[in-house]
């Protein structure tokens, strides 16, 4: 089928997995071969662990890159970000922006500029995510959740819960009610297979993540009988 564009998020939500340069280049080549735009969602760039996330701009200038201050810069709610687009389309995007939102509020722009220089704080945040990730990779299998892809970036683990349920929404509610742990049903991300998956976020304090894993292990142990 013909298509006008391909949008790829790497690191991805909900899995946290990333595409390497070769895989990303292959997707870009395929899209351009179909005369389609390639849109790279790079909102989680910077939140990466063992390998560096690859930007589409390392491969081509003919890509649309979307980024934000929400994740790496911890400015969720400020609603400020940026795009990099091919030169011939800059004015087109400007016209769209002018008709949709004009610009980010001035205070958000000033805060974003300050965030760019907050290297020490950003590094500390990343160190917390890294330790939380380590706890998740260690603690989830111990709790009885071992079927997941190790996250390369972002701060999520997307787990298969098919041994426990075929209704992820009801299961998420049960975990919240009985264990006091908030998780996201996979149906929010995949209408076909999300009935048997959950997304777990580790973007909290390390103490919170450790406590959440402890509660989850107790809950699943009791549920298995």
C-alpha cells in the first residue's frame, strides 16, 4: 500500500528499545524509496544506558525530527519542544505552528534555555534512572515477570503478563487495588496484543521502585498460590 510517511520512536515508548544506525538507515531508505516522509520521534534521546541513541540526522538531512524538553530535561507539563525539518518545509511547518499554537509561552522558553545548561542535574537524574533500571531488570524476574525486552533507553519496561491474565486493564486495576502499585495496561499501546502486556515505569525515586518491586513480588506470589 502507498503511504505518505513513516514515524519511528527510538528509544520507544512503551518498550524502551532502540534502533541501531543500520536499522534506522534501512527504514529511512525504504521510506524515501516510496517517496514518503521519515519522521523521527527522538523525545527520549538522552535517556539511554549502554549505547547512545542514533538521531536520524546522522543519516540524512531529509528527515523530520521531533524532540521535547519533557523527558530528558524533566519538563513534562511545560509543553515546549522543537522540530528539525528539511529546509524546503520550514515555512510550511511555521505556518502550521502559527495556526495551531503560535509559540510556547515565554516563561517555558526561558526555563527551557536554563535547562540546557543544567548538566549536573541532568546527569544525576540519569544516574537514578540507570539504578532504577538495574533494579527492574533484577527484580521483575524474581517477582515472576521475566518475559520482556531489556530497555535500551527511556524509563519503561514492557512485560508479558499472559501467564496471569488475558485482560491487562482488569489486571492493572487489581494490582493497584491489592498492591498499591500503578501500572499501565498494554491496551493503551496495542489494541491487538495489549490484552496480555503491562508497561511499568521506573521514573520515580529509587526507594519507590524498590518498594514497588517488593509489593509486586508479594502480590504475584499470593496470586500464584
